[in-house]
């Protein structure tokens, strides 16, 4: 991999990217995943144009728990809101939370893993002990106990960066509890990278530790970070959906998990209202599966040896 | 260790494993301690049962002295908290006024253990067998279907599977109950009651198990694929062993290594799935208690559950390390 990067000419880089793309897009899983993802990103980008503003109990247009019809393609909920309308708006909430949480988690995981691997010694021992804790404790279990306390401290009400406080807290907590796997992968990769000659050369040329890490090690970590990042997104969707289902989401900005929670409270399953609970779950499943497929395809592209853990 | 005497390396390995486990538990307890002090409101009022209970100033002062809240947070209060936790004193619930958290949790534990235990068993039996077979015949039609279905199941939230199962088997077909643990007003006979219990278990167990099977299939398949390409398999073939003999004598045992590790390390995710599935079925276990505690912002109960989950996850990790040592002689040396 690094042999290719050594030839540092613009045309060489373009060729490498082209080679990567043709290999990556050769995987059926990658095609399917990207296709689904583009679809949901479009939904998330312009929900107002596609289905109009988010319906509320006041602006509901249909009967209570009406099955799908020409007017309401996915039926209505217990107060008469259009399920299609809510699911499309939910795409925006769910995807934004999952992606932002992943960004936090990748930044934390990369920084911690790279620092531990590069400096070694005592720094490595302590950072890895911290990583072990977050590796052993699942993000969902940590978030379950941390989220309500942070919410109580912050108080509900004002929005932060356009998010209702509960969603903001959920995304930060997921991001801060799901970086351990990335940190481990990045650390082991850094350990092998720092023994290479180009690092020695940079050090002889007078580069500082920080600049070696950012300019020489980080670019070589991108494949690992990308492949694991896709899996972190899938995990973040799972955790967000589960937390919202347990009632930690916000009904004013409903994600797919919150919609499922509302459906559960309305007794949709025992009323046989499959349309109400079917769509949000199917969306969460599709997006999560897309990211898993993309992550696996990325990994297969970068690593000829097959991975062991999905 | 059951196998062989305790060499210096083995005991050092066990020592470091134990230290890690204790450190993790200590961090769980510390997180609990910090979170409880961060919640707005006077800790003394909180300890008396939350803001909704009316207490007078004298009671609060008495509590303050009783719990040592007038002493410094660190180390005095922290040490008190940790020693109380070690004694099993997890404080009082806000919602179920005056009840010990430990009692509440112990009451709910059996229902969850039954659910999680049966689901794990079913998922391991089905998932591992399907996965090993897919890996053995990798690239074939069965492998493709099994891998695709497993990835889909792996990405599906278990509670959504639970809701779908209720719609199909309970609401539409009416075959199985989709709510609770016993039918209200069911017949009194012990055998009938047990049968009724099993019928109520069927859907929750299936939902949790289906959520797990995908993962087990993928890992078992990968483990088997790795084993199949090893040199000793070529040797086994050259010795003239049949496919079945190779599978049983060489492939199976080696493929079990990563699977056993996954099963033990997976407990956290199993419990996470079970909590949400219990919420769907109003199953009176730890998951049901979690939802009640979340809705009532009953922090002592929530933290008690967190401690329980932390302890069981750490315990499962210990078990994985020990099992790995027994299964893989290279780790022992």
C-alpha cells in the first residue's frame, strides 16, 4: 500500500485513486450499499420538498391508524399523521446523528490510537487501559446511564446547533463511547508505520513529532479509518435507534427509533398496524446494512486478507 | 487453571487478567459515583428518594451526617461509596419508594436470565452450525444465502424484529401471546402454568436469538474459512482423511477458538438486545426495570443496573480469557 504512495506525483495519485475506485466498485456489496445510501441521503437532504413540512398532531391530515392508501402511501399513525412524512423527516435526524457521532468517534479513536502507538511506553499503557474500558463496555450500556444524567444537568429546552438537547446529548455520548475499536486498529497500524524508513527520514529532516503524525502517519491510516468508520456508523445507528426506542429521543425531532417508540406506545404491534412500525425499522435496517456492506467492501479492497470480525 | 501446574507465566497471565477486570469494575463504580454527584439537586434529598418526597431540614441534615455528605468528595465519600457498593448496598429507589435497589434488581433477574440464556443457547446452536457449514462449503449457494441473510439480521435492531414477530404470530395468526409473562386468569395447575410461561417466552426468545444468529454465522464462517486454508488441512487431506473426518478432527476444534471468544465477549450486546426486546413484550426483567427507571428518572436503579451489566460483562471477559487458555495451548506457554 505504501509502495504506491512513495511515488508521489499527481498523476500517480490519480492513478491510485482510479485503481481503488474500480476495485471497490467491483464488489456487488459496495454497489448495493452506495445505491441505498444515495437514496437515503437525498431523502435526508430535501425532506420538505419531497413530503412537505413535518406533520404534527395539529396539522395531521388523515384518520387514526389508517392502513396504506393512495393518499397516505404508508398509512397514518395514532393521531392521523402521515407515516411517510415522518419517516422521510426521520431520515434526516437518524443519518445526521449517526454521521456526527461517527465523526466524533473517529477523531477520538484516531487521536488516541495514534498517540498511543507513536509515543509508546507509559503513554501507550495508560491510553490503552482507557481504551480497554470503552472496548469492554458497549456504547449502548454506557449511553443508557450517561445520557439521562447529562440531559438532566443541561435541561431540556433550547436547541444546540439546530438539535434538540436530547438528540445533541445522544450523538455526543455515542461518539464518546464508541471509539475504542478504531483506537485499537489505528494504534496497531501506527506501531508498524513508525518503524518504516520514511518516518526516520522525516525525523532526520527535522520534522516535529506532531508534524510526523499529521503529515506522514495520518495519511497512511486513511484506509483503516475509512473501513472502520463505515462500521462505526452502522453501530451508531443501532445505538441511536435503541436509545430513542427506550424513550431518550425527542418527539419534536423524531428519528426512526423515536417513531418506533411512538408506535410501541400506541400499541401498533398488537393493533396489527404493520405500516406504522414497518417503515422506520426497515429504513434503519437498510442504512445500517449499507454501511456494513460498504465497510466490508472497503476492507476487502485495502486488505487482500479477509477480515475475521464483521 | 484446570490443565497442568501453575507455571510462572500462567500465573502472571491470570494476574494481569484479574487486575484488568478489577480496574474495569472500579471505573464503572467511579462513573456511577461521579454521575450521581453531577445530577442537579442536593445529594441528601436525592438519597432520601428524590425531589418528589417532602422532607424537612432536620431529616436532610441527619442524612447528610449519616451518608458523610459533609465530608470531602475525595477520598472520603468515594471510599464510602465504593465500600457500600462492595457490601451490596446500592441505595434506595426513587420510584419504588424506600425499596433497596439491590432487592429490586434481584427480583427481576430470573426473568432476564431465562430470556437471555435460552436465546443465547438457540442462537449459538443454530448460528454456529450454519456458519461452520457455510465456511466449509464457502462460495456455494448456501454460503451466499446464509451470509447475506446474516448481514441483514446483524444490522436489524432486535426490538424491531420483536415487533414484527408480534404483528405476525400474535396479532395476525394468533398463535402465541405477545405480551407479559403469564396469561391473566390462566388455569392454576403447575404444568399448565409452566406451559403458559413457555408460550410467553417463545416470541421474546426468538427475537433476541434472531438478532444474535447473524453475528454467530458470520464469525463461525470466517473462522472456518481461515481453518480450511491452513497447511494442516492439506496434510490431513494428503493422509487420506475423508471430508467428514477432516471436519471433525481438525477443522471443528480450531474454528471454535474465535467463536468461544465471541460468545463470551458478546454478553454486553446480548443484554442490550434483551433490554429493548423486554420493553416490547413488557417482560418483567431487567429490561422492563430499565425502561421504568428511565421514564421515572430513577437514577439509583439505573446505576444499579449499570453496575450489574458492568460486572457481568467483566465476568464474561474473564471467562473468555480462561476458556481461551484451555482451548489454545499456545496461550499457556
